[in-house]
């Protein structure tokens, strides 16, 4: 298991949303670079960055240059998602110190662009699967294409994508705790490396994720719990696998 702190960005600021709603935003820092420096000091091995401006505008507005600056100074592996719609978006994001790109909307809305991305960057792609009431939501959680989430994951797996970040939308940003059975079921049905996202509240949730390791759950993203100080990253990191 690996601990993955999250940095969500709007207008160059570190924010968190509740259930992905852009009108329910809390700003935690005006300086994302300082967050990266802090994670460097902690020995964090992986950081999850979401460009919410890009997600909400289909990539028309983005924080890409800032993200490259963050990735350049980071000692961690950097994964980036939000507003990735075209092959060129993937290519551009990966150009400068970023290690992996998260795709969720592109496979649904731009399947030909997705095929191009897979053909060139397959090992650098992560499935981003945001789930609500059994279905995948896309476009910054603003659209429901009525695709059942396990079917979507199996499609991604069959394209050669090995890793998936699963966000439980009903719990995201709510500090309700994770639904361990939900993630166990996904791991068993898909045979992918699953990363938990949404609902982490305290160190007990991290212990639950660690227990899920035997089923194929490999990591956990920590967002609001870290920013609201209901969890200590230092304590969480000590539970990581070597």
C-alpha cells in the first residue's frame, strides 16, 4: 500500500470540493509549490494532482504550467488528471516531469483519441473511475453517460490499462470513512491495481486499505482528511509497504 496525498487546483490555489461540486469549494493554500516541498520533506512517494479548472472547462482553462513547476521540484511520482480530452493533452502533460496521466472522460467521449493515447502511452495511463449509484460520471462529474462502472473498468483493463483510481463520489470530501467492501469487490472483479479515493477520515481507514492489499488494492488517496487534520500524513506514511 502507498499513501498518495491529493492536490486539487483551481485558479492556482489548493482547494477541496465536497462531492465534486464546484460551488462547494474550500481553499487551503495559495501556494501549491509549498505543498510539494512539504511532501518532499515527508518522503511521500506519489502525489495526485487534479486540475479542476481543466476538468470543468473541458481543458479550455488549465493550470498546466503550474503543475509542471510542481512536478519539476517534486521527489515523488506525479500523476495528473482533469480535463484530458485529446491525445495532445496527454502528450503535453507528460512532456515535463509528470509521470502518469489519469483518464476518465476521454475513453467515453473521445474514443479515437483514447486509442491513440493507449497506443503510445499505455504504461503511463491510469483509469480514473468516478462512481455514483453504480454508474461512471465524467466531465468533472457533471455528466452521467449511464455506463456501469465494472463494465467500464473491464473495458479499460482489456485496453491494457493496469491501474485504476476509484472515487466513491457519495463519500468524496465528506470525511465519512471508506466503504471497504466496495473496493474489495472491484479489485476481485477486475484484477486491476486499485487505488482508493473518497471518504478517508482517519488512520483507521488507512488500516482498512492496508488490509485490502491481499485483494489487489495498492494505494489510497488522502485529501480533505489531511487538510482538515483528521489524519496525520506522518502516521499514515508509517503504514506504507516498503
